[in-house]
């Protein structure tokens, strides 16, 4: 693909069309800067009420941006042209909670009782932090953010339960304070951090060995700052073992027409 | 009942016990000051996923504090001793969207597929405004807050749809600005106002004739300030016509052990 403008400057609809046409199968980090990208969970209707209660009870880890109508692969509140079956670069198909395969569209898989959940993602608040002049270590080091399974339990709903997963970004205390202020404005994309400092308070043994993503450098004087993470529902899905479930592949998000600034609570 | 302490100073569990024992059938305004009171909607499970999506899509009018498990009349996240069947002073029973009767408990009515929705209520933000020294006209005049059906449509979900209902409090502009700041901290109890000034912008013809509650005095220099209102779901229920639905009677709320301050987003 010969892109004549910066990936970050192209519009959300441009990127959805590129993805829909099979021209973009990579991560979506940095694409369509300023616009909300979402975590994706698709479940049959028979699981949807339980999963929706799970998200409501654990809103910091699973902040719902939108919930589709049963069987509807459009989500007008996210983008008028959106087709959930084709507009994500890579999907994961889980059966009974276990990853079976990755696919690049859902055209032949889609069922008329599937419900789509679009869940807020840390890309939105990372952008707000960068805009405020803060450094995001995983971006500086071009790594996936390190994520850790904690000893905190989420509130169960039906068969959905499991530990809270957190992402971690090291910061100097003054930057951590600024990050707490900025992220408080964005409850729909995980909101304020849930902890900083001692990892063992969350049951995390070794920051150098994350459960997901990559370890990042922690410099002298910095403290690890922990946010509730959108990977949390994957732990719940692995435990609930629904006979089928679709998610995005990590980093391959749903790009919406919503501005990150629309997510600001104030 | 010989109450030896101020009604506002007695604990939430004291009041729930009084209500449970049939000793209090009045409004709950001013009781257990500092604690969250909730709007109540109870629906059979077959409507619950649709109604939960409706609340998710219209979160400013229908901010969910908690959703019960199907058939469970307890809500541990609101209070350990809570019994939804007995702890509200007066309930309304709707069949096919129409009010059939008011009852003082649900002990003989309760069904094992009923789902309880506890929805945030303006009592919480009114208290935050009073604590900041603002006057709340409906409190000063000992009236129910005036509420108006607007020309704004809510986002539908399944059979649930209808107009947004707003409550109105007149304020001087400087107080309105302070109220916007304060209420922004409380998205779980309707959050910031949605409009101030010209009522016709919301399709409201005459502030002196509210659709619910009582008209209040608007003094020279004051502007009407409008908040999304928890009566909105009643409009949606009237249109969805579920074969059965229980709500609280207006003003007769569910008193929880949650502190209003716990509702602050930051």
C-alpha cells in the first residue's frame, strides 16, 4: 500500500476501508491519531447478559463504549460505515475458552445471535498523556505495554469471573500525579490508575516478567504505575468457556469515528 | 416510631430495618444523609439484557449503580443485609407498561427470574451541591423537583425507547458554573447538566407546567439548569410494555450503604 499521508493523519474511515479491503493486517497503534480504538468481544446472545453484567461490575477494567444489537454487525454509534465482520485487521476465535485460530474476517462465521461489545482501550489515555508532554515508556521503547495478572478478583457475573489484569507504565512521582489527574477525565478508557509503587501489593512477583506484553525499563526514581487493563475480560472468558467467542487479536483494534476527547468526562 | 436521633443521622441499615418492619412508608428524602439512594427497576430476565443495553446507551439518564443476579433479591455490593423485596417503602407494579397498584413489599410477588437494576438518583448530587453552599430551589421550597419530557430521543435497545426526561434547578450563572464543576465528579448519579437556559431547545414549552414533580420559583437573573433524570426509564418501560415490571414509588428510594463520596469519579 502506498500511503501518501502519515498513518496517524489518515481518517478512521480510510483505515477501516484499508482493513476491510485486506490491505492492512498489522497492529493499529498510531493509526488515525485522536480517535478511539476499542477492544472487541463477540459472544452469542445466551452469554451476552452475563457478560454485560460482568462489564458493568468491573467497569474500570471493562469500560463499555458500545454494545451491539443481537445479530447486528453494524455499530452506528461508533461509525456509520462500520462492519464488525471486516473492519478489524485480525480476529481471534475461541472455543470453550481456548484459542482455536486467528482469522481476518468474520463474513462466513457471523451468526444472527452474536452480540458485539466494544470496550475502551489504553491507546486513548496514552495519547492524552503524550499530549501533556509525559513519556510513555512502552511507546518510547516500541514495545507492547507490560501487563500482569494480579491477586485481585473481579466481581463475577454468571460464569464470568477471574483476576484483574493491569498494565504498567513507570513514571517519576510528579508525572504519575499528572497522569492520575489526566486519566481521571477518561473513565470510559480505564480512568485513573488503581495502584502505584510496590508490585507485591497486587501480588505481582517480578516486573521483569509480565504475563502479557513486554518488560520495559524502569529508571532510577521512577515508580511503576498500574492501570486496570482491557485484557481482564480475556481471563474471564477463558474461565467461562463459552462454546464460541471472538475477540480482536492483541493490538489489532477496532478503529472508531469517536474522538478521544469525546471520552472525557469533564 | 419514636426516633431519638435525627432522621438524617441514622444509618442506612437502621432505615432499611425500619422500612422492612413496616415502620416507615414515607419518602426517603433526607434520610441517612451522605449515603447513596437508588432508583429501582425490576424486570424478568427475558427483558433484562435489553434493558441493560438501554441503560448502557443512555448512561447519563440511567446510571447503573448495580445489577442483581437473576432471581437474587440481595445486592451485596449495595449493602450486606439488603433485601430488595422489603427494603423500599413503596413499590409500583406495572403490567404491560401501565401502573396497576402500589405495594409495600414483594414477598409474595417475587419471581426467581427477576433482575434488579439500581440506578443513581439526584439526591446524591443535590447533597454535593448543598455541601458546596449552593441553594437547591426544590429543597428550599420543599417541593418535588420539576421534571420535563424533552424532544430528545434516547438510544433504543430492543423494545426500550422513548424521550429523555430532565430535572430542572434554577441558578444564577456563577452557581450554575459551580454546579457543572461539582456534578462532573459524579457521572454515576447523572453527572453534569445537559443544558441550561432556553427551555425550547429541549422542546419544553412552559417551565411552570412540569410533566412530573412541582414547579419552582425562578428568580430574576437565574437560568434554568437541566439534568438527565432517572424518570427516563419509566418512559421507556411504558413504551416497551413488559408484562410485569416493578419500580420504587417516586421519592421512595432504595437506601444503600454506599457513601455519596464513593460515587465521585475523581
